C-alpha cells in the first residue's frame, strides 16, 4: 500500500513588479488566512525582504478566498496551552505588525472580505486600506472569552475610542462604509472595482518621491506617540532634513519654473 501526502500551498505569495510594488497575498483560504505561526513567519520574512529592497516603493497585503484574515489560528492556539507558547506567539505577531510600521514605504491592505480579531489588527496596522463594499471588520475574540488586547492597540489609533471599545466588548462587526466613515478604511469600492481603486491610490503615491515618503512615514508615527511640543520638534527637524534633500530642492525649483519635477529613479 502506497501512502501519498498532499502538500499545502505556500502560506504567502510574494511578487514584485517593475515599479517596485511588492504584493503579499495571504494564501490559505481553507483556514480563512488565519495568522498561524507559519503565516506570521512568512509575512515576517517577506517584510524583511522588502526592507532590504532599496528600490521598493509600495507594499500591498491582499488575500485569496472569501476572507481577508480571520485572526490567529484558534486550533493551533488551543493545541498549545502553555503560557510561554502564547507569549512567544503574540511577541511574534507584534514584531510583524511593528515591521509594517517601520518599513520606509507605505503598506496598503487590499481587503476583499472579512477581517476579524488579529486580521482586523493587520488592517489597522497598515498605513492605508482599500476595501470591497462587502468587507466586514470586527474584533470578536470576546465571543470566545478572549479580549482582543493586541488588536486594540492599532484599532484605537485608527478609530474613536468609544467605537473601538464597543467593538471590543461586544464582538460586533462594522461594514466597509462604516469603517471608512470612522477612519479604519481609506477607500471603498464594489468588489469588481476593488483593484481599479487600489491602482488609483498606488499611482498617486508612486508619482511622489520615495525619500520624502520615507521621511514622512517615519515622522508620522513617531510624533503621534509624543506630546505636542516634542511632536513639533520632531516635525520641524524632519521638514528641515526633507527640504535640504535634493528631491525637495528639485520639487520646489520645478514649482518656481512652472514645470513637472524630475524625480530620481
């Protein structure tokens, strides 16, 4: 009798186009693209690779199947009931989430379906979000007795505190339009127009100089966590460095000359 094994598809598909756009596709539709240890490791490796790409311009995080991401893999978590394991798992997830923020290029979530618990955390952690009109968002760990503590960190930095608390305490979901209204999502499009809307947003960003975007993104998150005086100090220093950079010098001169700027490749 011959035994055969069926290999699972890779958890993540990673491509890069000639514009410097890296696309990371969660590829485990059978588990609603849950953030298993394997998925977290694959995302971390891909993001680390992007960080080393000096010509990268954008990252898109997308997903296969009906769900964008259903959060952590509860079966995997239940099979490992040791506190040390849970601490390791959430530390692994936190590292990946912070890597998204620390990349010098914008990260856009392309959300085609349900995003819940740590999946909603992944959406909230991305710099920008384009969602299909039928997508839904929730932090419903409370339904199984697990308050979504780590998802609450980026969530409350995206939406009003009262709404975040309601979502966390009730497990209720919000629609894509509601998510946009409250600041979790940037753009909403019909499912068949999702990629066109994503492309419009990408083209707008790709038309801007990489260096200014990198400095701006770093400052955006750093100043958010400081008091207003420190934030202004950080912002002023960033503006000075940005203005002294050749890209800004070219941009200002192009404005004076009434011509289009010639950004470096």
